[in-house]
C-alpha cells in the first residue's frame, strides 16, 4: 500500500523533476570532507553517522549496557558500532533490505528483509527474541533518493511510519525509539504517529548532520503501550 502511494506521488510530481534534478546537481557531485568524516576514518568507524548517534546518546541517554536493541535499516552500519560499544554482550538485531558486511560479534544477529513486509518479518524477529520485546529501536533509515525533494520526503515518512508499526509489536512499554526523517510537508504525519505512541517526542538535529541536509531525528521516549 505504501509503495503504491509513493509511486502515485512520484508520478504526480514528475512534471517538476527536471527543475529539481538541475537544482541538486552540485549537491550530488560535491564530495564533502568534514571533520566528522576524517574522525570516523581515523577511528575505523564505518561512517560519519556514528557521531550523530553518539550525540543523541549523550543528550538523551537512550541506551544502557543492559538493553536489548534493534537497529532497523542499519546501513551504513556505524550505528551498530556505537550500540555494540554500549551494550557489549546484550543481543543486538540489525535489519536491512540488502546484505551487509557482518560484524564478528556473536551477539549481533542479521536479518535481510523489507520493513514493509511485516507479516513475514515478524517470525524472523521472533527467532532472535522469542516472545521478548526490546528496550530500544534505532533507525538511520534513508530512502532511495530521486532528488525530488517532496517525493523523497514522502518516502522517508512512509518508511518511518512502517517502523512505528514495527515498534507496536517489538518495543517494550516505557522505552525508546530513534527515527531519522526528511523534514518537509508530510513531516507532521510522522510526528502525530509518534506522539500517539510515546509520551515524549523530541525533534533534534545533531551537529554531525550537514547544514544542507533537511534530515532531523525524532527521539521518542516512554512508549505508551
């Protein structure tokens, strides 16, 4: 359903695609080397995005050493490096649409699956966590970009709405979730979905986010049920 809606939205906006692609050409071809990229490379982290999660962790204190964590759409996988450094031997499950280079940690499990295909994903998650729920869900999800701003943002919201539904099943009451979303016209749809599920929802943009990016993180705490 979400995919068909996204397809219609893409067709609806196709008339202005040339303008937007032209507008974003410099962004697409411009290679940015900033302090976070350099730091990540020196520290052998898989991506600069690890510093986004580390800042969120420092500010909101989301993950503790005794927590079980699911990372949805884990690429480029640097979130997992930060999570593993915090929880150490506690179970971590990472879910991605494509195979990823594995970590050599026995407590880190991998599922290659589409988040929209919940009915077939659910039993695979249960193989890892049985009937238990987890303490934290994180996501640094990023849709396949078209360089049409409102279409990409719509896709980002739809992916995060699917993660909200995933949290209904697998996140413990009173615990936390982190979502990354492109903020634009459909942003309030996701914000309302999060507020429906959590007592506390904060919007935050870490310093490691590029100024040109319209990504923000929603930090959702104290799940209602």
